[in-house]
């Protein structure tokens, strides 16, 4: 066991060494800092992508590195750089654009900057958070809201390290230590904390951060940023800007022996069409398993290999939960795009009485002009079957009460329509409309293998279906690269509230999001 663990720890270094021997352009020598997967700038970047202004970014895999975003922005044609969204992003990535000697605005300097040759240490302080309520008088700041101290070390040519300490709401009443504010769930906590190495274009990350695979705008199905961050080892390598290989190994809870491994291939078939396939395995082990850390062999093969060499025949409950997903993104016109993702949960086929556990997502976006302003319309539909993300042998895709995939969880269906326009670099105006239909199934509910069900029974929402309609006009104000406020006031109508037939509620609803740093 000790040898296996030590070898598993050496594997990333060996892979990094292999990556270091691959030919790459000199531009790839910059340290790799990632833009958090849930950052607001992704909406702006996707808007530019849908307008045909950004072609080099893989829209179905997050996070993106800040330097690759800067390179993409630097390739935008000169006659398109007056776009308000481009001007806003140019401010947001001014530091990285400066690495490329690009003309543009200056960044807001951090609180502390200590250069050392080609390297640099930066310290920032700030606050961010969100609140939502219906009616607005019931609103309070959400979990994760608070202040932070963030340190970044740019270790040229290949290294980067980030550590963040937060004072924030935890959103739980569990006793996890002494609170900062008496009788409140306000604690010292950690935010992102990771180290990256990027020798010759081979990116390796180890630490605490989010990852999101899939093209969806309201969320993704296999791996999303819905749960809290957990410890991961993530590797990525691009080949000639056509093929991208990503691997992911995470430890959900070490003391409970819960681990997850995933790998993904993304192929840029044409400049406008990208397809991806991904596989995931939830397994339990006292230490990370070497072959899952290496992430080079299909998980169904790995499971059979392990079972074949065990001294005793494994029980059914000892198997791993393997799921697969495929997605595509197609910009069929310069200003119009389509995307789709399909998820198949638990590839076991030992009985014909098992209901299908799957999910799908379809979306479309259209960029146009609203008078003299750039605008965008978006439509997305997501369906998650009952029992998805959970199995009777307890290899669930759940962490800290959230699915690793789509945030709404199983037994749900969502329709989303969004409109936005950008009248100025500092302003975005929008209208969001959602219809969420939720059955009586719940996250963690699993199919009992002693109870036969029809194959497509999970496709029908269970019991009395609760339907929630939201209409939310909103506006975002981003006056500088280090400050942003977004707010909205609208209506929420709930039919069959709490799954009680004919119980209906209509309430005003409001939200507020803010962030500021120095």
C-alpha cells in the first residue's frame, strides 16, 4: 500500500516530465493562473465567442487560464475592439495583456506587489457575496459571502501558487469550530488554494479549486461548479489547438475513503464545431488508486482488471459507479450557436429491471444588435432523470449536499430564456426567465435493485410536480476591473408549492451580488 501511494504521488511528476519534452511555442512559458469556473467574466467571454470574435477557447471546459484568455483577446480584430464587452474584459485582464506587450488600460494595482526578477508576489484583500430573497425582506447573504485575503506567487517561467483565506458564512449550523461572530455561522474558511506547473504547455494543478466540463450556461451534467471545491489533481494538454486531453482526480472526503476520477477528450473538428467525450468513476479506497490517478485507461476496464486479481470474488456493492457524457458545440453562423450534452449514469447492465439514469441538455444562442448596442438571446433546456447521481451501493456523485453535476439535482426539468444587452463597458442589462419543474424525487435517492421498474420510468417527474416560474430583470455595473455590482428585482410564482396540489404562491423576489478587491 505504501509503495502504491508513493508511486501514485510520483505519477503526476512523471507526466509533467513527459509534457516538458513536447514542442511548444515560447509564449507558453508564462505562469498559469486560472479564472475561477464560476466567475462572471465567462458570460462576457461566451458572448464574444458567440459573436465570432474568439475562436481559440474551448467553451466546454473550464476553468480557462488567464493568460490563454489574454492571448485570445489579443487576437481580436482591431475594428471589433470597440465592443463594450471587449472593453470590459480588456480591463479585467490588463495584467496578463501587459505580459503580451499589448496596448490597453492599466490594471488596478493590488494591495502589495513584491517583484523578484521575473517572479512576483501579490497580496490582495476584498469582499464578495450574494443575497437572494422572496419576498426581499427575507433576504440574507448566501453561504460563501464574506471577506478574503488572497496571495499569488508568479514563479516564472512555469510555476504559480495561490492561497486564499476567507471570513465567510458557511451556510451550515454544524459545529465546525469557534465562529467569528457569536451565534452566527461566520467562520474562518479557505477559498481557492492550489499550485500549478506548466512546463512547455503541459498544465498540472494540485489543490483546492473548481472544475466544470460541458457547454451548458445554467450548469453542466457530469462535472460542474455546483459543489464546494475539493482537493484535486488536474492535468491538461493541448495538441496543435485541435485535441485537448484533460484528466481529473479528486478526493471528496479522505476519512470516508471517497474518491472520484474523470478524463475528457475534446476534439475541434472544424473552427466552428467541437465535440467532447468524458468518463467518470466514483470509487472508495483507503488511498488514491494508482491507475485512477494516471487516468489513461477506461474505467470499466480498470474495474474488471481489479476484480480479476482480487483474492476473493467482490460483492456487487463493491463495484464502482462509472458514468459517461458526450457534448458538442457548434457555431453554425458567425453570430449563432448550438450546444448539447448527454449523460449516462451507472453503466451496469446486470438486470433489465433497472430504470435509465441519464440527463440531457440542449441550448442555443443568437447575437444581434438592439439598436446600436450588442445583444444576445439564449434558450436552454435541461432534463435530469430520477435516481441520477446516486446508486444503491453508495458510490454517489454527491459532495457537501450538492451533486457533482447539475445543481438542480435529479427528477427535475428546467427551461431558461435569457436576454442581455451591453450599452456601455460598465453596464449590462438583462432579463432572465426560468421554469423549473421538480418531482418528488430527491438528491441521494437511489433505485433499489430489489424493486423492478420500467426502463423509462425515471423520465417522468415523480408525484405532484412543483413548478417555479421566475421573471427577473437585472443589471450589472462594472465600473473598474476590481469592482462589480449586479442586482435584480422580479416575480416568482410557485405552483403545487412543496408538492401540495393546488397550493400556489406569488412573491416578489430580489437578488444582489457584489465584489470588490484591492
